[in-house]
C-alpha cells in the first residue's frame, strides 16, 4: 500500500480464524532515531530492519538534505555516512516531513544548535499539528522559529550560533519533545537536563549511549531527570531495529477478537516504556504469552503468541500508564468495544494533538458502529458490547490518520456487519505491508473500487 492524495477506501468484515506468523515491520520510533543519530555520527552507521514506511523515508530524505549520505542496500538494510555533531549543512530546499510529527520535531531538535536555517512543511494533517511544544524549549538554546498562526507548519527554524545548555521540565509527558531537546543539547556546551513528570519511551537515551554520548538518568523529586553532556563525538554503530509494538498491536488485537485465532508475532520490542498495551490486554483477560525473551540492538524483545480471547473484560487504565501506550489507544478502544463492561482510559489528552484528534475520531467512529462512548479532555470511556456484539455497518472517517484507519479495519473483523474506512492510504506512513500481512493471516480486509 502506498500513500496517495487520492483516497483509498477499504472494507473489513467477519473473518474465519486468523493463523500464522505476523512479521510486522521495524519500529518506527527507533528507525527515525537511527537515521538522525547516524547522520550526527562521524563515519558509517549500518541499520538493519529499518521501517520503510513513508514517515521514515521522509526522515531519510531530510538527512540527505542536511548533508549526510544515506544509502539503501536492500529491504531494511541502510547505511548512513554522518557529518558529525554540529556538521549539518544548510538544506537548499524545503524539508517535507509528510505525516510525521516524530520526524519533524526530532529533526528540528537536531539542527537547532547549528547556525543554519531550514524550512519545514508536511501534509495537511501534519500542518495542523502544534510545533510550539518543541520550538519553545529550542528557543532556550538560542534557536528561533517562524511559522503560521498557532505555531504550525510551514515553519522556518534558524539554529543558534552560540547555543547554551538548558534545563527543561516537560509540561506534559512527550517523548518527541524530550528527544528534540536532547538532540539539540548534543551541540551545546556543558550539560543539558530534561525533567519528565512521567517516563516516556526511552529509545533516544538508549541510542545516544550506544553512539557514545554521556547520558545519565535518575529519579528525583521533580520526576525522571535525564542529563546529557554536550559536544561528544558520536561513534557510528550497527543498529538492529526491533519490530514495532505499535504495529504489532493490530494483528495482536485482531487475533484476540476473531474466534478460533492463534498467531505468533516474532521479535517485538518489549521496552518497558512501550509495552503498556500488552500489560493492559493481559489485565483484560487476553491469552497473550511472551516467549523467547532476549535483547536485540540494545532493546528487549520477545515473540508474542496470541490466541482468541472471548471473555475480555473492561478495566480502568491508569493515567501513569498512558505514555507507554499512547499510540495504541485507538486499537485498545476497539478491543474495549468488544469486551464486557466499560473500559476507562485516563491521561489520554495527548491524543488530542496526534495525526488527528484521536479521542474524537475514535468516539465518533465507535458511535457510528453502535458503541456507546463518553469523553472529556483527558479521558475516553468505551462501554463494551461483549464478544460479537458490535453492530458495525458504518463508514468511518480515518481523518488522514493511519492508526484510526487500521483500528476500524480490525473492528470490522469482529463486528456483525462490515466496516468501511473512507481512506486507508495513510496506513503506508507506518505499516506499508498492513494489508497483505493481515490478508496472509486470513483477515477479510480489502480495498474497495
């Protein structure tokens, strides 16, 4: 499946049992960071298992525009010849980050302490998303930014000529903002400190250490304190990208909901800052087993064995867990719709500023499919209809959001009547093989027209 300006309507309907091995793509978060840190290292970094979704391909193109040599040798097999910390060249064109909030925010951070200018844009969805949450802390280093009203793209960022280290407390948990500040701190003298109130995905800290930066993490009265010593010479690495738990979530949840299903999803990241969904599913009664735990590329991974679970029950997810499953709430809401009782998801206000307002998108879509939903600024409550109880039969707007599209296609497999998604094209940004992978497991998902 490829991204396209022409909508790609899709439909899913009740399927027979899903079975087989789901070889989901590499982790998107790690893929972005491997390309960026490879570009900031001195020498050649080798990356295997790189996700080749459009979001990551846009980051690869951006690294080329800043002067790194980025080469694809085969599926998932890439090298990056870096230019060193502070070595980015000024790009001679606008940097188009497509649909990727992660890509644009991390790249802004990586160039914010180098005295160059770059203009960023994206697709219609990305250009609606706020960038002030990143440009405000980057201004503390001395960077400047000009964009559309509300701090939106297109936006020009001018990096600091004489950057200073900063100490920044995140107002809300955000791995993107944390990572942007740490990447900016690489070219600032002294120590840059980020304080996060709740732990968010820690791929940046792990990978910075792997590339040779000095990073310490400690718990303090204010929260989790991350300290980076600036101006290191990053060493090139061999990075093996584990499989993406956010992508694995879709076949996993589909297998839980479709009677008779049993699948295996090998080599999925089990990073504790990313596994909130799996913890939640087990609490709901999911038959989910973690086999062959091991470490790959500095990240814990395991093989997941998943069996249909017909007696799932609604639970309350604590706000403190939200950061570890922020991208999985759309598909969790689908599972909740098929469970007995109500599922209360707290601490989810970050969903309001993702590729779409995901709380509103899921609420309206679930209501169209016959599910009762309650919401406020920071909470989503789904009143489950039990196994096989979701009426379905609706056409749902994906809102240019890949995870909304995939979540409702999963729901269609377990609903009484088929569910249509108005546009499945955005799925290519993160999970380009979603359609054939799901079909290979036996899912009745297809394009219309």
